[in-house]
C-alpha cells in the first residue's frame, strides 16, 4: 500500500513531469436538427411497380394541379424570402425577433425556415414533375389535352418561379 501511495504522490507532485492534453472538440451532429428539416430526406433510387398496377386516369389532372400549385408556391416563397432578406433585422426589430403571443421567432431562424420551405417545395415539384412525365402517365395525357395545359403552366413557372410570382403580385 505504501508503494502505491508513493507512486501516486510521485506522479502528482513531481515538478519535472509535464502533461500535455490533446485537443478535445465537441462537434454537434445537426443531421436530426429540426431547423434543417428539408434537407437529408433521401428516398430510394428506384421504384418497384408491379406490371398488374393500373394507373387511374382520373388522378392525372389532380396530379398536374398539385405540380402547378407546388411550383407556384415555390415561386411565392422565393419572392417572400428575397424581400425578407433585403431588410436588416435591426431595422425591423430591436431584439432580433418578430411576432407575438406564442408566435415569436428569431429573424435568423425565419430566414433558415424560408430556405427549408424553398428546398422542400423544390424537391416536391421535382418529384411530381418526374412522376407526371413518366411513361405510365404520359400515355394517359394524350387523352386529356387540358392536363397538358396545366403541365405547360407548371413548366413556365418552373423556368423562373420567383419572376413568375413577382409578376403575379404586380397583377394583384
């Protein structure tokens, strides 16, 4: 026991001996962060659709309308984001937050949420566009020319969603 005590005392009291600690870094994993909710959702790379599945042509028009509405929403969101980001937070809020009565948010968080919404709408519109252009729906489109008009509207919006939204806002 004395031998152990001497060894411990020598380690702690010997002035010639120095210890150098390594660098300890704490890196936060943001992969599950609620503020990054639009990023990181990666689905499968291929679908397995049975040959016996029959696509309902009554669902083609609502699918096209969902595509058009999603691209329009993306345009309006991008327009809102652009306008919101042009303002300095100090000019619109003394405390860096907006809202009231349970709906208070930091301006920096609101900017991040705008980008999340744009990313989510972009991913949704890409998915809907790919689906509606797939061969199984494309053959049904020939029977429904009004659906082609809706898809053309969506494609026009998709070319420059923000410019489309600003044009719509000017008309209002």
